[in-house]
C-alpha cells in the first residue's frame, strides 16, 4: 500500500470519527435539550425533523455534486457544516428557541448527508484500490466516535455541566483534525464527467437504477438506518420516560448501545470473511430483533437497559455491509452507493417525527414495534447481499 493510500485511509477514519463524536454529544443530552426548549415528545419529533430534512437534502444534493466536483470538495463543505450546525444548535438551547435548534440540526444534517455520500464513495474506492475490506472498519470508527462522545456526554450530564458549554467544547475540539486531514483526500475521486474512454462510457451507461438487487439492498439499509436512528434520536428519552431512569443513566444506556455498535463493526471482518454478507445480515437481524423485543416488552427496567447491547450488535454491520454490497453489485459505484444511502435517509427523514407522534399517542415502547417489523423484513431480503463478483479480501 502506497503512502498516499495510507494517508487517504487515515483521513477517512477521522472523517467517520468526527460525525460520530458530534452526533452522540447532543444525543446523550436530548433530555436536557428537550427541557431547555420545553418541548413535548411530538414537538421534539418536529425539532428532530430538522436533522432528517437537512440530511435528506444533503443526500439528494451530494450525488450530483460529487459527480461534478469530486468527493474532496463535498467532504470539505459537509464537515464544516457539521461544525456550524453544532454551534447553531447550542445557541438555540442557550436562548430556549426550538426553531433555532431545528435549524442547527438541519445544518448538521445537511453536512452529514453530503459528507456521507462522499466519504462512502472514497471508502469504496480505497477498498478496491487496496484489495482489503475496509467499510466495516470505517463505520466502526463512526461508532467509536459515538462511544467517545456518549461517554463524554454522560460525564457532562453527571457533573451537571450546561449542555451549551458541552456542545461548544466538542465543536471547538473538532476543528483541528478537519484542517489537518482534509489535505490527504485526493482530488478527482467520484467525478463522472466523461472523457470518451470505454471505461467512462460503461459507467455513464450503467443502468443501476433498474437493478432490483440495488433496491433489495436498500430495504436492508432502510431497516438498519431506522433501527440506528431510533436509538440515536430516542433511546435516552425512552429510558428516562418509559423505564424510569435518570437522564445521566439514560445517557449511559446509550453508551452501551454505541459500544455494542463499535464492537460489532470492528469485529465484523472475521464474520464477513467466514460466512459472507447475506448470512451476517440475517444473523444481525435476529440479534437486533431480540434486543428490540426486550426493550419493548421487558417488565424490568434493568433487562431493557442490558438488551440495548443486542440492539446495537444487531444494527452494527447492516449499513457498511450494504454499502459494500451495493458498490460491488455492478458499475457506477457512486450511483449505486447513492441509491442505497438514499433508502437509509428515508428512514432518517420519516423516523423521528413518526416515532415521536406514535410515542405521544401510545408510548415510545409501542412505537418501536415499527422498527422491529422492518428489521424482520431485512432478515428476509438478506440474500440480496450476496456478491455478483468476487473481490479481493485481506
């Protein structure tokens, strides 16, 4: 592996880590954010819709933007929007203005959505260039970021540090790594402007959007994205409101979920090489379903809290494995990655307000039955992740 390729890979690890640490920083403080803006569950769902709407907008923009400008420029814009969004979110909490919090989440989500496509395309390209599986480790770095951010958030909540100061500190600490690592992303990756070569024409003519396999993979992404997003959006509040834990312990339960996600992603390479993506996704769906069922139906709060480990393990590999499967399913990697990622962001768009509304009417535990049903569906369509062509594996 060349030095430039190593730096490119290292930069991607950082750009997966930073969104993880920033998103979990405010997720662990959602009870405090809700109290700061005096929002009900339904109102909090609408505030979280800002994140989903921004993410979907960024995603819809990113495919064409990556094709026109390349992944480096889109990653640059996306990472800085994440930082700006965090600052606006903190400002909204400081003055108790829910629309400003929603705007901050929209900016954050727009940056995440654009950056998501760009860094996943980069990850697929590095994977192909190195001949080694990488996506599960990159997404593991995102999960590691969520663990670090969640632990920090738990500490801040336990020490009763105001959420505004907490978020501003995380924002400031994220700036230097972005500045340093952006130089290691090469120019030109993801560009789809044709030069008339046979390779260019094959990419331009690839009818990936007619490929049923891509959409079946998209169903898997839809399910696991909703399962992951439901935990990110609602798990601390669910543990506080439905199971009677304190806000600090609710944040600690999210640490358990994020830690399980991290372990699952970093250890996933062994299982993928031994059993293949279809079997891994089917087993993951079983684990996630068992965890969700326990959280929904457990009569003892402690059992519900422990069960989030199964929820996290079962959710951990779905997104990165599906992205790899989509990238290997045919030509035009950017287009195929965009389609399946779009399916995931449908869950991020619809999930927060829908689950919040159901939670307002029936309780958050009952609302999680929707997530459980989609996870069952993901297990059913898991054979779609079988690769059509062999790829080199380390």
